[in-house]
C-alpha cells in the first residue's frame, strides 16, 4: 500500500472505482451546467429562465440533504476548475438543475445586503436551500432575501 | 386608482428602504426617502391627486414641487411596469 500525506489522494484511493467515476461524471456534468448558467445569466432575460429554478415538491419526500450537499460539492469543485468567472448565481442555478433532475425539493434564494454595506462587490448573493439548510452559497450576513424560486 | 403590478416584482423592506427586484429583467431598484414615501402610498386606495395631497400634508415642501416629483416618479414606475392606473 502506498503512503501519501494528501487527504484528497487518500480519499480517491479509498473510493471504489465505479463510485469514483460516478463522482467525476457528476463533476463534468456540473461544469457543463455552470457554463450553461453563465451564458443564461449573461445573455438571456431573467424572465425566460427563472421559472426553471427550484423545486417546490419532491414527490412528498423529505429532501435528501446529504445528497444535496454532495451535489453542491460537485458544483463547487467544477467551478474551481473552470476558466470562467462563475459566481454565486450560476453555481446556484447549476445545483438547482442537478437537484431538480433528482427530484430533491429546494429553493434558490436571491438576497441583498443592507444599504450601508453595499460597497460594490458582493452586495447581491444567491444560494440554494434544501430543507432548512443552505447547501450551497453560505456567506456571512446580514442578507435580506428578495426573491425565492420557486416563488 | 394607482395599483401595484404585484406579479411583476418582488419586494423587501430593509429599514427605511424598499428594494424591488424586477422579475422580467432581474434588475434591482432601491427606493428610499421621497421615492420610498411615494411607493408605500401606492396601495390601490389613492389616485395621483390623492397621493400628492397626502405627501403635501406630510412633507414641508411646496405642493407644486411635490406634484412634479410624484409625476416624474410615477412615470418611471409605469415605464418599469410596476404600477397601473392614474
């Protein structure tokens, strides 16, 4: 058995091969969705895609929060590897599409900081909530939610 | 009567400010001070003249100035699709 001090390497070494490939495939899918989200945000009016975010009802099932968190990690990993500057909204959109595909109830929240704290960067933010938890986009507040999708 | 087109926006109040998100474009508007005072009075119970009269009694400014400000603001709200009526 090889020794390696990197936790990431140890993690990969301990995953069965099919699970590792499933993880990689999800990350690739997340990257594609991030690119699509980036294009939508940049070029397509909000009204044309806002109805495709969030999922109110996952068939009456309790949201699989662990799965939502795992998918969120795939999105974050993909985002770090892309050369595009994918900020919070495309990330939230990509995760939302993955969650919708798996029927996991969630919402995408768009929020704003109070006026004295709007000094340019990061005065707006988007995140994904599943159950009572923010599974992607946690950022220290204060934040005031302007809109949730689905509404 | 002046009415809000509720389906066209989301709104939140932060202290003395109203922040509005236009659901067609995703743009944000910040309404504070006079604009906020006008916006909060658009509730389906007042027309333009009643709005001006209401603000004139509450603010120490000439009625003509208030009327001009109100007309300009209402025009911008109509252009954004946020209100209807007169």
